[in-house]
C-alpha cells in the first residue's frame, strides 16, 4: 500500500471517489489559508470562503458525471427499446408471412384434392356410361343380316313389314341375289331394268330412297328399304305383295 493511501479507498465507487477527492481538496485549501499570516478572524474568513468555493466545484463534477451516466443509460435503454420493437415487428411479420404461406398451401392442397376427386369421378362416370351403353348392333353380311338390318331401319322410319314378308318377296324376285338384273321384262324394254334383291327400277329407288342408306341401288339394305317404302305407299305393306309389283 502507498504511504499516503486512504484505507478502503480502492473499494469506493466512482461517485464516492469523486466526493472524497472534493473533500480532500477542501481540506487542502483550508490548510493553505491557515498558514497565511493575519488575524484569526481573517484566517477563519478565508478558510470559510475557500470551503464555500471548493464545495460547488467538487459536487458539480459529481453531478455532471452522474448526469452523463444517466444520459448514457437512457440512450442505451432507448436503443434497446427500439431494437426490441424492431425485433418484435420482424417476428410478427415472419409469423404473418408463415401463416399466409400455410394458408396458401392449404388452399392449394384442397384445390388439388378437389380436382383429383373431380377427375376420378368424371373418369368413373365415363366408364359407367361406356359400360351401360349398349354395344352397336351388328348384322351378318348375308340375306338374314340384310333383312334384319332393313327391318330396324324401317322401324325407325315407320315403314311397315315383317321378316317373312320381306324374305318371301326377295326369294321370288331375285332368289336372294343382290346383283340380280332383269333384262327381259317390260321395264327392261323401256330402258329401266329392275335391279337388286327386290327388283327396283332406278326412278322408284330414287323417289323412295330412305335417308341414312346408300344411294347405290345394288346395296342390299338400301334396295330392300326403298322397295318396302314404295310398297307401303302403294299396297300398305310389303307383306301384302304376293306377285310382281
């Protein structure tokens, strides 16, 4: 320890040290005025004046230091508060952004799920429609098939006739040959020979042609349907025809 050290001085804080320094300065000033020659009253007066002058200086320094320290602490507190407010705002924004992203993802997932379900439902519906829809009717490429297809077309167009009536007249007229041509009857002599399964001439075929069938007079189905349409208009039905017509 130094020779003139004050016991416990090292444990004082800055404010205490400044106060101690001021007191020490005041004591020193008092000693100076005590040794100056003069009357006792003068010496006492000078000592009091010195003490009065020193006290404001010492405590003024302490007040300034404390004020500076308070200002520094205040600034630090303000800065900390501003930083905390900034951090809170950033955290709030991050939370809001995260919530928006989560909501957007939830909506996207829901839409994707709905689209998938709709597509699956549509696919199932199409499959059900295909399963429920009857397969297209097919006909054999022979006299039996030609008659049956002709009867279905006739039914759609309201043309009367039966399987037996068609078969009987076909066998009499052409023996079931769709390419048959009569080159010796009266029609042939006039230049319009009878043709096909039911021996129809061209003007009659064109006049009684049924929509949706071929315009080829040798087409078996087109020939039968046109002939039956003519017979319905003339005789009431092909079933009523029992000879050349």
